């Protein structure tokens, strides 16, 4: 029976081939070791959901859209400085900002990208 072909490493910009069933090459595995953790394991459990809801009630509009003169409801509480697993930074409300999903996704894919997370 023929074997499945190797697939490219899933790390952005890496074209190395890895055996079917693996996601990353040996070089990039350490950078993605926390990708498989659940959101609860990363700190986004019941306590976070409650704090998030209270924060969004107090700050209902996206701050990035307001800077552009648009009134868009915020649906995400973003960490201004990525916490990278630091619980003090994670729970610091001065480091939180309300964003709509579109603005949050844009920020995450530009400012917060390619960093090692330490959960």
C-alpha cells in the first residue's frame, strides 16, 4: 500500500516537508509547543469569561473603530501588551482594551505575531 506524501511545515514561510500527520518541522516544533493547549489551559476559563463580560459592559465600543469615527460594538477584550502567559499582565485591567473581532484579528496578525508564548 502506498504511503501518503510528506506535507509542508505549517509555520508561516517554511517550506520544509514533514511526514504526514506532523504539523511542524524539527526547527519550528519548539515555537509551537503550546498551540495544542485549550483556552482554559491558557487562562481563559470561567474567571476570565466573567471578567470579560463585566469589562465589555463598561466599555461597549471598539477603541480602534472609534479612532476612525465609527461606532462599532466591541466583542473582544484584547491585551494591549500580549501577556505571553504572564498572569500579572494577563489580569491587569490597565492592559485591556475593547475591540471588535475585525480589529482584534488585524492586531493579532500584525503586532502580536511570531512571539514565543510561555503558558
